[in-house]
C-alpha cells in the first residue's frame, strides 16, 4: 500500500494547482481546496445523474471540463480506458487558454 500524503500537503497541492485531472469519484472532492479559476478535467461516467463535480466546480468558480468514459460505472473498474483523443483535445484547449507553448 502506497503512502498517502499528509492532509496539509494535499491541501497545498490542490491550492497551488492550475489544473486537476481525475476520474469521477470521491477523490475529486479535494477540488474544494482549489483556487477560483482552476481547471477541473473530470473523466466522467455517462449517467445523467452523476454531474456532482460539475455543480461543485460551478459553485467554486472553477473551469469545468468533461471527458466522458465509455461505460456506465467505468470509474469502478480496476482498469479504465480513457478516450485519449478527447482528453488531449481538452488539454490542448486549456493550454491554448493559458497561451503556453506546445
């Protein structure tokens, strides 16, 4: 079992993040510590009732991005197939917004 970061370290990481990319699940609750304007890219399940983090991001003034996973409950699988083209497209849009060199 890997070592988990201390709460203070975790808070600092999310507070300093310009972007957070994560799969739908409880771990994304840490966006609560992000600064307004931080980009959140959620690898999300397609069920219409599962937009919790979109609502949370809106309430926290975060920039929300949605990359749909193909299967229902895909976030519960041991191995998840991420739609690479869609994810890279979102990352590219974020980079363009930041005006970063490619």
